[in-house]
């Protein structure tokens, strides 16, 4: 979590908007990333799907999910954006994320992470 955050922060400091997949299972791990990046420059997007959708996508990729991994996951509470992939297509999800970024950027900002 800290390594991901440091990488995003460095890209941020170079003037880039940084989107990272930080699929961390616990709130405390996600908070480490938020703290390292900078809370004011961090947007949390939660992507959810039904168990059926997740199982189908894992099967398509030949992946398995150990039961203990599912039990360890803490669903984000209060994410800036929640996307349900059972309800929208990929392009709509991208559009929602981009709108959130555009609305959240201060006028003089050139450093942000999501």
C-alpha cells in the first residue's frame, strides 16, 4: 500500500493525474495509500459487482478466489464514487470517473491522484 502511494505521489509531483488500481482488502491498507499520496489529492472509487459477475469474470480468466480472501475484504464506506459493473458498461464507468476528476480539481491544480 505504501509503495503504491509513493509511486502515485511521485507521478503527482511531476504534474500527472495518476490513476492506480489499489485493490487493497482492508480500510487500513487503503488509508495508508491515501495518507502517502495526500488526502486532499486522493479520490477513492469503489467498483462493485454481483458474486455471479465476479465468478464469471474469474472463470473467463482462469482465476480462482480463495474463500479466505473474500472474508478478508472490507467494502469501502464513503467512497467518492461507487460503480456497479452489473449496471453500466465500461465506457460509462470511465465517463463517471473522468467527470469526478474534472469536478474535483481545483482551478490551479495540476497534481492529483485517483
